[in-house]
C-alpha cells in the first residue's frame, strides 16, 4: 500500500482517537496527517507514532492534497463538510448517519461488500452504524449460502459510542451507586448504572428509535437485498464498551447449526467463540479493545425449525466505527 | 378470605423473605405462620407483622394443619418435600422448576389461567419461572384476542433471582470496578459488573440454557396452546432487580399497536408505560419493588407486517416469584 495523506475530522472525540490508535496499530502508511475539529476543540494536541499533532479548526484548505478524510463529527458537520472535503479531492469516509442511505454513496463493510467502495460519485463512502456492522459481518456468510429472509435482533449496547461525556456520566453514576448516593443523569437521559435505557432519537410515526431503523435499512443496503426484513430492539446496558446482539435469523432454506459454524469458521472479520457446552461464549468485556466480530451460541432455533439463533459481540468503537473506517481507507488506497 | 395457616420453606432466601413481605403488604389473613428451612438455616429469626419468628428445620410434622405451603428452596428440596407436605394436607405452591412440567401439577399465573389451580391431584401447584410469568401476563390478552403463534424473546435479567450471594458478588464487583481493582467472580461464573453473562444451566443437546427452554415450555402450558413457538435468548445484565424482555410476537391475524394498547389497558396485572414519543417506557430500576408487569414500546413490527414488538419489565422477585405464589394462595383459599 502506498503512503496516504490522512485527515481526521472529529479527531478529539472517542471515535476520532480510536481512529488514530487503529492507524498506528495497523501500521497504515500515513504520510501527512491532519487532525481537524470544530474551532472549539482546535488547539488540543494528540499523539501519533510518538509525535504530538495539534488539532486544527476545519477549513476547506485543510483537505487540499488529502487522500482519505476520515469523518467522525456528527451528521450535521458531515452534511456541511463532506462535500467540501470531496471537492478538494479527498475520499471522505464518513462515520455519521448523514450519507448512509444516499443512493450515490456506498455503505461499506470491507469484509461484506468491498466492491461497493469502487463507485463513489460524491467522493463519499459511508461507514455503517455500529450495531449494523457487527450484524452483517456475522450474517453475510449465512446470507450468501442461504439468503437471509428475516432478522430479529435485540441489542445490548455499551455507552462508549455515545461519547466521552456519556462515558464519564456512567462512571460517575457507578461511583454514586457504590457510595449509596443518588446517581445524577448528567448528559444521559436517566440512570444507566444498574438500569437499562432506550434513549436514542425517536421516530414518532413508527414508534422505533432511529438506532433501530438504521439496522433495518443499512442491513438491506450492505447485503444488497431489499427484501430482508429486520425486527429490531435497541437497548443501552451499563457496559462501557462493546455491543452485544441476540440474533434470530430466518433463511430461504433450512440451515443446521453445524453448517452455520462451518460457514463462519474463518469467515472474514469473524471469530467463533462457540463452545457453549463448556460455558464459552462471547462477552463484551473480553471483546473490548479487539478487532473481530465474535460469534457464539449458534443454535438451531427451537421456535422455528430450519432457522438459527446466535450471539454477536464486537467492539463498537473499533469494528463498529474506527476500524471499519480505516479498513475502508485501506481498501480504497490498496495497491 | 378466611384466615389461612401458612408455611414457608426456604424462608431465609431472597424469595422467601420477599414472600413474607408480600403477605404482610397484601394483608393476607395469615393465622399460624411456620418458617422453615434446611437444618443449616434453622434458628434464624425473621420478622412478620412486628413479631419475630424463629426458622425451624423442615419436618413432616411442620406441615400438619398447614393450609398453604409456599416453597422456595430449590428443585431438589422440592422434589423431596412437596409430596410430604401435600401428604399432610397442605396445598404446596412451589417456586422451583421441579414440578412445573408435570402433567398432574397445574402451572398457574392467576391473571392468566386461574382455573388451572382447581385441579391439583398431587396437592401441588407450580409457580412458573420469573421470565415466563411476565411474558405471559403481557401476552395473554393478545393471545385471547388473536392467538399468539410465535414469540421471539431476548431477556435482560437482573441478578436478584440468583440468590443473596450472587447479589453480594455483583455489588462487590461493582465496588472493585469503581476502585480500579480486579472484579472477582465469587459465586458468579465471571465478571458481571460492566459485562453480560449467560450462565444458566446448559442443555448440551440443543445449545440452549435451561432458563430459555423454560420460556418455551412453560409459556405453552400456561397459555394452554402447545402450538406456540418460542425463540428465546436469556442474558444476565448488571442490574440488581427486575427483569426486562424485548418481545417480538406473531399472531394468527394482524394486530395494530392501537388494538394491542386497548387490549392491554387495564388488563389484569399489566400497567402500560407506553408514551415513547415522550421518552416514557418501562425501566427495571423503576419496576423494582413494584407489583405490575410493565409494558411499553408497543409498536407494529417493521420486520413483519401484522406482528408486534414490545418491551416488558417486572420485578422478578415479586411478580416473577413471591407475589405470584401468594396470589395463587389467595386464589386457592378465596371465599
């Protein structure tokens, strides 16, 4: 892979920092590195390969000569800046929801639909939502073999994706709980420590959370099959990092657990942790800080002969965000 | 209701103590009260209506003249002692899994199948598993109106049902986490604080946990419909008390969310907490210590036209165990 000049917009956020870590750990040949943020965060310094880099306020000129512009700065910022960065010649890889369902923007998980990254008329490639990425990495091999027809998914989502202030709020709540003091909501919608929340933006017409509808629509786009039906429930659990998903899947033909295990063994991005007879299954604590999508508890659905149930766990900041974005950059600039 | 003589076997356990609290709070006309336990726990004293009662080691004679024998002492103890208590004339209301699937033992949720309590050839009535009780209380009104055909359920289960030592272990883990120290498993199968576990007894042949298979079989028996198919996933979350369930339901005919809301409004044992447009939905923290089965997030399934999704939360020690047992006693000895 040739050396690439990289900009990160939203470098000081949880995902931005994770992008830096991933670039470092994967030894991506980064030439020039521009760390960008809102004027509010400009001036901060972040370390990359032992050197301090100063974060600059985003400008059009900052993208001049940049190969890959990794965006993790929210949908509003992305709607404004992605076209401007693309106009300067950068390939924008955007972690927000702004462009994901745009027909002229590919939505890419490199293990699943790498070819989609080739056509990018707007100069933008969208990085899917965290809960969708781990779902499609786990289901793509089954889909290719037997066509996924329906997915029922209930999530157990960590707080890390909600940003550093949300993480700190959960930590403060946990300290309060242990001290026997009232747990203040802070920036959270309520008490998450010792509790569960469903606090994503709501779509009033359908009664769904936007986080849930992302799983419905993004799954179809990534797997390239508009007929896949998804029944989602998204729940925030008091876990710091790594999302878990209870997945029930119906296929166009019956599949045994053994066949699913064979298909998933060595599948790209997947690591089987599936020895439940001996109490071995994926856990978010063990998945945090790691790259694979962990799949376990593969079993034939007792409620639907021919169908399957499984348990899918992945680090939402890495495969669910930063790692997937960096993998897209590697894919685009390979050779 | 006439005065009844009550024995509680397993009185010192988490559920046993909750039974005492429920009897007190509901002002059940308890005449004689016998608190029983294994010889190991005998000698402890528990307070009931301001009077101290000494816990006795269980004997056959202890059940002589007892009307209702509430058992919460595990399946092994129940298999041994339920027939012996019944032989002395007591109606045994058993909270363990020992008798639930016995054809000669009714499995009763008073709001759902009260009539089943009438025939009890063994003198035993079984109290269903906690996760099943809240599921059937929420679904029974929908089943009566439109026949439930399939249920996909993912649970978010609190630790309280695992016993006082498990509760203390989670609390110790939470203290360790906050202090930045390693969280010792203790009697748990691993770290639950900041993590998720699936640590129920495993059925190796099917790959399911017994907790999951209980939902499959008990739901059918209570709703009196062997054709209901259940696809379950049971997960332990770091919550002290009250279980939550993400429920996807398919019915024999299409049902709108509005119809479901109408059916569930004022349904016995149900309290709707369903104003999601304003961020109102059931939470385990709010459900803990309360009697109703809370239902919210009722929505038309985006992945299955005509089907529904909902979120069901209840105190697993109360409606999931002690309250349901006491309600069965009230039902049997009413009039």
